[in-house]
């Protein structure tokens, strides 16, 4: 969490929320049970009791669940650093009507280098949660210095940064990478040296930005040198200028995969539009990431200096809907949260209505549409002016006289042979031959063969 940033140079508040993201078990339990009374302007103001984890603060007040925001597909909450943070994910899902929290978020302690190397007993439950499903994301904030909240002076920070620049701490980051790979969570999103533009942490950038950038590059190189790693490194300043413009700390595109921003509702009286437009604010963050072709994230966000502010909650959710971060995780304890903090019922109602029952399926690649052939307009043939043919005088074909019609002989009536021809007497000295009536008709009578025909031929 944002320990000292809550009381950084913007507000001048001397009471800083140190150690919030690594609250010890007893402190956390006390937070759930405590009520407080504060004297303000002579009036007694009672703090709302905090709802303990797992206790449903009530229905949505009769309101229908709000619209589902696409950008909240990869969302979660910081609930606690240790095993309790894993256990409470399921309880928060129930409060959200069975919503699917896909992002688990915790912080490595920053007291010793042994903490930063990632103890197996600390990371084990988070690793098991991540491995249960492929469509989950594990986000781990990693300090860049031991004694990270010890109030080290600028001169002390400067000396440490230069040691880091020289490679003095490379081995610690290499051991952390080996631990994450061994736990089979090699795709962890590593939020390295977060809120470096503030004054809270020993790993801050302001005392020597050039040395800080060189140190970041060495830490990333050490972690990437471990076989099997698939880490993504998230550069996450706090919103606004703070102690130093966060752009002066940016270490380079080759060692940054995601550009995040921690954005709480502060300082007092500032509207959400001002949070967007202020120098190094939400809009500049989005523009800077786009110019560097990087995804954005919101590792920490929530209520703060302006109390129970439903307008901030609504506008922040709409902002993430519009700009589609890789992930977002609300800081869910007082004064920032909505489930483990009963002091913000109006903002809690807004948050719950937007995310209630959200169970998006595992995202699938967007199918590439089949390109359609271009529409070719019909080709209109050129208009050719009509060609007038030359006038040719008509050719009169020669007149062929008709062929003479052959004369038709007069019709001759058919000649019928006499049915009963009269017999004639043959001449003497011959023998008549019977040739039939038809032939005898045409011969004019019977044919008679002379007896002496053979003597005449001699």
C-alpha cells in the first residue's frame, strides 16, 4: 500500500500511514473491531465501525446492479499481505454476488533483504491460488531497498542508490526470481520500487534520479537472467508531481512492460476532473504510456482525503472503463476501502453495484475478420460517337428472266386392255404364241411363229 504517500508533501500532514500494506496480524484484527471518536471543531464525530471480513454489510439498497465495465475484467483488491489476503478473496467475491476476482495482489515486506528475496512460507499460498486457474494474474510489489520505511535521509538514499547502480544488490533480485520460478509463478507482474516519486520509501528516486534508473535496470536484468522467467515489470509512480516528476525516474522502454499509477482521492477538496488534468495526473499518465506503447495499470487506488466520496468511486470506475488497464486493485482497508471499511457506505454501494455478479469468461482472442474483396465499381465503356456510314447508291441486281415453264403434254387417259378381246385366226403356216392379253394388245394381236422360219434364214 501507499504507506507514507498519504501524508507526503501535498498535504503536509504529519501523520503518515506507514506500514499499511504490510499490516501485522494483530494490527489488522484491531482495525476490524475498532471504533474511534475524534474531536473536530468542538464537535464529537464518531467513526463508523469497520465491517470485519466476511460480514455482508447488506444488500444494494434495492438498487439494480450497475453496468458491467469491460475494464474490470482483470480486477482485484489488496486485502492483506499474507495468507489472510488469499482467504479473503473468496469472501469478497461472495459480497460481490459471485464476481470473479482474477487479480491477487500482495507486497513483499521490506525490513530485510531476506524479506525481499521472497520467503517460501510467505509466497506459497499466493502461488497456489495463482496456479489453480490459468486466467489469473498475480501482482507482487517488490521493494528496492531493505529498511524501506526507516526514514533514511536523502544522503543515505543517494549512497544506497549508487551501490545499487554498481550491482551491489543484484544477487537479492536474482534469488527472488529463482524463488518465483521455483513456485511455478514465473509470469508474476512485479511492481518494482513503487511510488518512487514520493518521500516515504528508502527506494525513492528523488535524491539521485540517474542512479535510481541505473539501479532499476540492474534489478530487472538480474531477474530476467533466471531461466524460465516471464516477468512483467510495472513502473508505478503515485499520481501528481509529488517530490519529483515521475517522468524523470522512468528507466527506459526496454526494462518496463507496464506503466502503472497509484491514484487515491486526495488532496482534500480536489475534484476528479482536477485529478485528471493536474500535471503528472491521470491524463498525462495515459498519454505517456501511449507514447511509449505500454499498457497501463492501477495497482493502488481508493478513497482517502475526501471521505466517503461516491462521485470519486463512480468516476474512477468510468475512467478505467474508458482506458482499459491491464489490471486494477483497490486498496481495501480504511480509509481507502469499500468492503473491509464500513466508513464508506455510499462509495461501497457504487463499487458493489458496478461489479456485482461479474463473472466474465476467460477472454478469447478476438477473431480476425476475413477481409472482404474491395468493391469495384462497374466500368462504364467509353461512349463512342456513332459513325455514319458513307451513302452507297443501291445496286440493282440484274433481272433474270424466269425460266420458261415446260409444256405439259395433254393428259392421256389410261388405256385399259379389252377385257374380252376377240380371237383372230392365225395366218397359214404359223403357230400362234400365247403371250397374254396385255402384250398381245400392244402387239396388235397374237404373235405367230412360222413353221419355215429356219429355212428362210439360210
